[in-house]
């Protein structure tokens, strides 16, 4: 696993876009501190999971950095037609180089900067081999887009104490060529989907279930 990350260090990072932001995010986590970097790159409305959904900036506020950060790198990216929204995926490991699993980060351009709006890890052993350079699949800019990639989810029933048995969220690129949604059940298991416009319909390009142990 360590060799994979050393290989990534030798691969020139993209100069622009969500992949560049992911590389910078990972590098700053090692250089400046894990939670410091998470705060730095998080959107004001970013969400993360512990395992239930929580507002990232609220969770991260004042949180001390661990002695050593986890390490990660992107190996794939799904990008909207306009290039301003992307879903990155790749392996992550602890500071000792032990494989931790895979990550998924949703990024959106915020003016001149990129901010992550969704961050979720999937534990387990990732594939033994990852490409040295990340692959990019961009949404088509052709065809007449019928509307949002995903319909708004139905209202969730609330318990008497105000909590919900399920939690969910959704988002889309400004040009509606990329969309995602997520849902967390009462036990903390999470399901993420990502859809990409192909010129005539939407392809399901990420269909990920993370089971809470």
C-alpha cells in the first residue's frame, strides 16, 4: 500500500479542477494536520458521516489534529459537463501505510476555489492494483437534458424526540449533467449514488453501500 502512495507522489498532479483540489487536500492533511485540512477545504454546507450524517464544519470546529494523518489519493473522477462539479474516488490508508479502504469525495467549484460537499469512506481492503494516474469520465455536453438527475426525496418521518429514522441528501451540478444522492438508515449504514449524463440519459456511475458494523 505504501508503494501505491509513493507511486502517486511521482505522478504529476493535475493543475486545475477537482483532482488538483483532492491532491492539495491530501497533501495539506499530511503537512498541516488532518482536521485542519478537512476544515480548510470543506464547504459551509459540507456533510460527513460518523456514521450518521453530520455538518462537517460543526463536527470539525476546534477538533485537534491526530499526530499523523490518514493518506489518500484519487484514482478516478466523474466530472460534470461544465467541469465545476466532480466525484472523486480512490484508496486511503493510515499513516503506517495499512490499507483502510476507499473514499468518495464530492467537490464543487466555489468561485476560484474548490470545496468538498460530501466526504465518505468505505472500510475494507481496496483492490491490490490502482492506476498510477487517475482516470476522468466527463459528462456529455450533448442532448437535451430533461431536468434534474434525481427527484427530490420524500419527507422523512420524525420521531417524537425530533430525530429521523433515516437521513438523506442530494445535490447536482449547475448544468444538471451530474447528480448524487445519499441515505443513511437508523443503524448508520449508508448508500451513495452518482449519475452522469451521457447525451441521452443518465448513467449510474457510483452505487456504493457502506454497512455499519
